[in-house]
C-alpha cells in the first residue's frame, strides 16, 4: 500500500493531534480513493512537534509521509508546515478525525477544472452535519456573520475540507494562529484574485470516529469576535496590495 513515486499531482494533507487511532483506518481508505483516481499523489500527516501517540508508527505502516509541526503545536502551525512541505499541483486539506470522509476527495477532484477552489460545503442544498444542535447553531452563526462582514462568496467559510491550486496556496503569507487560518486562507485567496472561481459541493460532516475534539468550544466561540476583526483588517490590506 504505497503511493506512486513520481512527482505528485495531488497532495492530501492531514493536520493531526493525537489521532493515531483514526489515522490507522483513514489512511488505507485514502490510498484506495487516490489509487482509483490513477494519479500520482502523496499523503502528508502533520503531527505535533513531538509525538504524543503512535502517529509516526501508523504513518510508516500505512504509507503516509510523516512530519512534525514547525513553530508550535497549534492548528495553524500544522497547516503552515503542510503547505511548505506539499509538492502537489493541487492540495487537499482535511481533518484526521474521520469527520471528512476520504472517499469525498474524489468528488472534490472531479470539479478541479471548473473552479480554482472547491469546497466541501455543509450549508448548501444537500449538505449536512452530524454535530449536536448547539454546535450547528454556533457554526451557522459564524458562517453567516463572516460571509456578510467579509464579503465571501460561499456558504461554508469554516470547513477546512477543500481542494486548492497548490501554487496559489503556497504563495500566501498566513498570519492567523489557530483554526481561524481556515478563514484567512479564503479571505486572502479571494482578495488576491478578485475573479477567483469558487465551487461548493454538498457534503456531510460526520462525527469524529475516535478520541476527543481539541477545540474548547467556549473559547472557540469567544475568539471569533477578535478573529473577525483581524480578518477584516487582513482583507483590507490584501485589497490594497493587489490594487
């Protein structure tokens, strides 16, 4: 179960924090999906700075490229580490907890010629999330507010499960420090490329398969007010630099 050895057309990057149990089942399913696409690919797992569990052994056993985070153990450090190390012409970012079904990568890939960015969307017709009602409410609130304040042209601004053009993504200078890096990427891509083509396809966000979430939901919700202000300022700066 090893990926092709030629330069990858697609990088699938998974930030992981104590997700060995989930990765052990997820990576083989990813290999199955990506092999069926008949393209050269790589699977990159970005762990904590030093391992907290058996993630390195799981990656070695399952044929994934293992990387420790650089600069810290926040989610943003994992994303920046993954992007710096990615080699694919296209890049998928997805969660390692099983909430992003690996088979859906094929759905994202199928739309690559029709868009510059493809989003697995919970909030268009046909989309769904298995989270509890309170989490759905918080997520919907964040998405509506961010979409209106930042002028984003998509319904789901906070799901990290997306297919990007690799060069566009690697060209970004990302500043946010945690999960808000997901929205920052969207803001900066749209500002740098005013005609950027975004396509959303309906997606079901599943419950995590094992372990527990690393987000403190109260802190997460409260932090989004400062995040919104920061991203609004980032958008204005990005617009000025591109004008």
